[in-house]
């Protein structure tokens, strides 16, 4: 009896070890290893602890740069938790946001790559908050774009996470930011009353024009000194943003149109 149970125990251990070994060997390709059925493969995959990643941000006047950041962050792990920075923290570190906390929450929650949202997150990752992220929220990594994020005292907002070896970076999307959108709005106002042409062209130099720049400046986008988004909607890029699913055979397909300028909580609803 003892012999049988120890044999089956060893046998079981060998099967598990083989499965784990095979799993580790081919996990990257996402296919079942040779000799392993799809059912067992799925079971092993299910048992693997999901990699949880945290990204924080202000997400003021949410734009495609933010969505691209969330998409990339989600691709780093299996579950993405987003900390939406509180109004008070934004005021203290950057100046007042245009969209308040509850609207920013609606926007972030609506993004398909976001699994969980934490409201009133701090602007900087402190030792205490990092501990909470690891112990309470079971985070594996903290993620931010590759732009420097400095606090008013000049220190790095992610220094603690970097020191702990739990920080990962994604590529920031060029040519779009909340500050840039505010600049574009100022340009719209100026265009309606162009009495101060010096200030107008100075604003144009600072902010991307947003609409039809390539037609207005002959396509270079640089003659007027404005910055133009390099976010090209190539077919590869569109696939990255899609969920790779088409409508089912009996699906009801609805159409809605609109300008969707400065996409906001009302649009989401
Ligand atoms: N982000 C990005 N590309 C952009 C803008 C933001 O990848 N064009 C990323 C940031 O690096 C950050 C997250 O989106 O990881 C949230 O950004 P947010 O806190 O809203 O602030 P900013 O980086 O200042 O964005 P903005 O300049 O638009 O205010």
C-alpha cells in the first residue's frame, strides 16, 4: 500500500514537474507543449498567478496618449489596476485639473484594458503607498511612461518603486498631452479674435494644432513651428487597439455618429 502510494506520489510529482517544465519552456509562445492536451494545458495556465500591474496618473481630459499608455501597461501583465490621482494632489503638484475626480474615474473605467480602478491615488509613490500596493492590492509592478515625472521639489515621483526593482516603463505617445489640449483650446479662442498675432503664433509654436495641420502648412507640420502627433493609425496599430473579435452572426449592430471632440464622460455614457 505504502509502495503504491509513494509510487503514485512520485509519478504525480514527475507529471507535475514535466508539465511545469514544459509550461515554462513554451509559455511564451502560448501554445500547448507537444504531448500535452489542450485541456490540461488550460488548467495549468489557469493556476498560474496573474501578474498584476499598477499604473497611476491624472488622466485629465483623457486622450489617446493615455489609452495607448493603458494598453501598453496591460500588455506588461495580466491584470491592470489604475490609480486615478486625486484633485487635491494634482492641484498641489501640477495645477488644477480641467476634469474633476468623478469624471476622470468614468473615463478610466471605460477603457477596455483597465481591470480595477483606485480613486484618490497619491501623485507620488511613497514607501507607505508602495507597501499598500504590494501587500493589499497584490501588485507586481508599478508602471509609468518614459517621460520624467518630477515632484515640485525636483525628486522623481517613482524613485521608491525604482529602488525596489518593481518599476517598469512604457513608451509615452508623442504629440499629445493634457497640457497640449489646453493650448489647442486657447488657440481656438485666439482664432476667433486674432487681434494679437504675436501671442497667437507663440501659442502655435508651443502646441500642436490638432486639426488639418498637414493641409494648412503644406504637409511638413514644422514650418509654423507646431508639433504634430506622430501617432499614425496604421493597420498594425489599429489591430493593437482592437479586441480581435468580429460581431457574431446574430449580433445587432448599431451606429452612432458625432464629433467626439475632447472625448468626455458624457460621450462614454
Ligand atoms: N502618457 C503617455 N503618453 C502621453 C501622455 C501620458 O504615455 N502622451 C502616460 C504617462 O506617462 C502616465 C499616464 O499616461 O504613465 C498618465 O499620465 P498623466 O498622469 O495623465 O499625466 P501626464 O504624463 O502629464 O499627461 P499629460 O501630459 O497629458 O497631462
